[in-house]
């Protein structure tokens, strides 16, 4: 057999010395015989570039030298002429049956009996690399090492998903918040608007404050007792019934009426009766008419006053007439503050229908919601919406009570109405709720879910995050929010009951529970409807790592 000469520094150097010619010839003859009979590999020559070429005959040493000399010339096989066959790999030799029976070849290993279930691990699949390149990059596929794109707008355009809402589920410290922050930061590259409702406190402010500072966007901070900004629950930007002139037909978000009834229902902790709903609806209409005539914003305190004492003049006259035993005049009977809406038969009785609602509103205005949603909307809120990055900092509100839930739902309804009014502009918007549980409870949660269902018409993508799935009842609105998401990123589940609940909700195989409990930091299982799950590693740049760091306080690096 010919010996491998290796790559030479000097192409003209002889491959075989004179004294070894005879010995090499005999070895070559034996080697060729072994190769023809299938006992040895084909002789290989490595050129200067490290490419393998097969010797046709040891007598053609001069041809090999020419090949080495022309090795750096480049070009295809056509340029090599007579040397082209030496560049092609030959088919492996066939085994002869009679030589195989005689024991000439190495024995083939005997196979073992198995099943297709057991052999799955021996036939690992290889994923093809995605050819689509539009949209934002999120991370890397840990199975195929390909890039993962989870841009909801682009995936919806390509028909991969049916909606644009996303959800992150995982324990604290698993990387889901960093994923949401980098996703927010990257959305701005494509000229989209991002609205963040920041509930997590870090260093005396919301944790998205550093991103707002880096982008030059103001932070809209809500504080108790009116120390911060105010967002009027009855802001004129929120229409009474959600309809807007010039908006897209069929895209109707929640309006003032639905929002007000939701707040009352949660605060009263009892169903809204038809009589109370009628009284609230009529009081709201009267207050809006007065405010419009005076060219100002309607306020909650006016609605409470209308419910408790609709028309002080008329009610006083009616009281005096009843006290003196006189009959009520037709003028009083026709209008006891309802503008004659309920008719003379029900005018006096309708005064009692809204008493409980009016008292509840006064309690909220003087208590938990004071200075938050009961005043005209601050100019800073209107100005903030003109920036691509809108930061609503609600981290200063207490965890207990209705303040967080009411402010978040009011802000989301206000935003949805603003988008409905300009929906023909086709502006893509992303809203982020780090604490998704605040949108999942009560009637305000139902209102928020109703707004999310209009995401396609509004061009609005909602991104929310949740911690322990097992803490949410099976029929809770928060679970419905998770189920309605079209892209779900499942981060590490530290508790077995959480992992089992996740597998049950998204119909994952039982063995997925162990995978979810063993995920590393920044690793997640991406679940999309009608698609196979993707095991992904979230990727961040050095700048994004600095902006998304949430360990400043624990590390003592916060100034």
C-alpha cells in the first residue's frame, strides 16, 4: 500500500526516496490486493490544502506532483483535465460472499432485538434551519442550534399563529422578565409602540425605569392620595359604549359604562341588578351631557352625586310637597332628576335604584382610588402616549386592595379606546403586564380580557407574565388569559404541582414535567398552537444584559 505523504511545504519534494522504491513497490502491490478484496481502505493522498485524493497507480508519481503543483490554482474539476478522476471519491468496495464466509472480512456486529419505542433514542431527529428571516430574533433552538423568531406580528402574517398575544410562565429568577424586557426593547426597532404597566419595584421605582431613561421616555408614576399622575376613569377618550367615529367597524373595546359597572361590581362584591345598571347608565349619560356642554371632563364624583341626589332642586320640591301633604305637580312627577327617562310611574322609585352604587363610588373616591382615577387626566399621560415607549409605573401602589387592578384596567381600556380611534392608521402596539394576575381577577379582569380579544382589529399585542400556575383556580380568568395566548414561553417550574398544571393546560406529554423542572436560567419551552414545542435559549446582547438586570438591589449596586 502507498504510504500517506501528508501536506508538504515544498511541492517538488519527492514523495518516495530512492532507497525505498523497491520496498514501497512490494508494499503497494500487497496493499492494492487487500483493497481490491475489501480488506483495506483505498490509498489516500493528502494535498497541500488537506483534501483527500486517491492514487490511481504508484507509477503515476509524476501526476501526483503535478496535482500538488496545481493544488492552489482553484477552479472546478473541468480545469484538471486528465487529473479530474483523481479528485473524485470512489464508491466503497463490495463484500464478496465467499470471502465473507471464509472469514476474510471483519465480522458484522449482531443486532439486538428492540422496539420502535426503545429505538427512539437511537434515531434522534435533526431540525432543518428556518428559511424565513423576517421579524425579531428571540433566541436559539437548543435542539438544532437554529435561530428562533417569536415576533407575533410576523408569525401572524405568515399564518403560523392565529393571534398576537403572548404569555410567559415560570418561577422567579428563571429569566422570564429578562425575556420580556428584551422583547420590548427590540420592538422599537420596527417602529412599533410599546406600553408597559410596571408593577415590580426596584430601587425606589419600577424596574422598567432604566429602559425608559435609556430611551429618553418619561415615567408616568401613579401614587396614593394624588401624589402622582391621574387617569380619569371617565376620560372623554373612553367613549360611553366603546364606539368611535372613524374607527374600524366591529372593533368596539370596553367603554365608560362597562368599565364603571366592572369597578362597582368588584367593589360591592355582589351582582349588579338590572335596576342599579339602569340607574348608573342614566346617571352617566346625564353627567357626560353636562360635561360636554361645559367643555370639561366628567368625573366620578359627579356620577355619585347624580345617583344619590339627581336634581337637588326637584328633589327638595318633592320632599317639601310630600311633607306638607300636597300633591306633586306634573312637572315634578315627570322629572325627579332622571330627565323624564323612566316616566312618571317610575320616576320617584328610580331615585332608590342607584343609592348603593353612589355610596360605593363615594367610598372609593375618598379611599383607595383617591387621586388616581377620580380627577381629570394629567397632561403628562397625554404627552407620554406620543413617545414610542410608554412607561406606566404603578409599583408605588399597594398589593392589597383594588387600586392596582382598577388603575391597570382603566389604563388598558383608555389605551384600547385610543387605538380604536386611530385603528385605521394601522399602528402596531405592544402592551406589557409583568404581573398578569392583576388582570385576571374579578369583573375588571373580564373587561381586560374583552379588550384583548380585539387585538387583531386594534393591532395590539398583549404580553403578560405569571408565576405559579397551580395557585390559580381552574375557572379563574387568569387561567383563561394564559390559555388564550398564542405564544407561550414555559420557563423553569420549581414545584411539581406547577409543572403538572402546565402540562395539563397545554396538553403536553407527562414526561415534559421533568424537562420543565430541569430547565436552566434563560431556557424555556416555547408552545404555539398546532405547532411542536421548541426548546429555546434566550439570547441577549451586552447592552441588553445591562438594561435587563434585576439583581441590582440584591447585589448592592443600586446607587
